[in-house]
C-alpha cells in the first residue's frame, strides 16, 4: 500500500463560516471516512495569509487527508462516484467552484532539527 497526502483548499459563503465549519466537522469528514476506506485521517485548517503574490487565489480553509491505497486513480474514481451518488452530500454554505485539490508528492524525507 502506498500512502498519499491530499490537500483540499476551499471557501465558504460570507457570513456562513459557522455553518460551513459545523458541516465539515460533523458531516463531511465523517461521510468521507465512512464512504472511502482509503482515507486514513483528515485534519482541517484555517488559512491565514502571511505572504502571497498579487492576483493569487485566496482560500480561507484547507483539509489535509492521508490516503492509503494501491491505486490512487481508483481512489479518485471512488470519491467521484460517492459525490455523484450523494453519499457525500455538499453544503450550500460552501462555494463549490472555489475548491482546489492537490495530491502532495514528497520530494524529500521529513527533515527535522538535530
């Protein structure tokens, strides 16, 4: 089995942050873990810009998923099928077309302070 990290960046409708966060924490992540056994963990983050080039997209939230699978393409197909079949329903508090998904490909081992 290979392990992957997937980073999802997203935004929510202005003024609906509490609803969005409750949906993500109480429905979306549990749905993901139930429907996709390849997903081993999920951790959410609020993004606070420190520095970004002008004109770059601005995301407010992210989620880092750890995936374990022999076939990453099959995992993506399983995810798409679960979304289409509404087994992982969306929230209308989310801005769907603002999301971006990235498979993180390690270039090095983790470097730690000695």
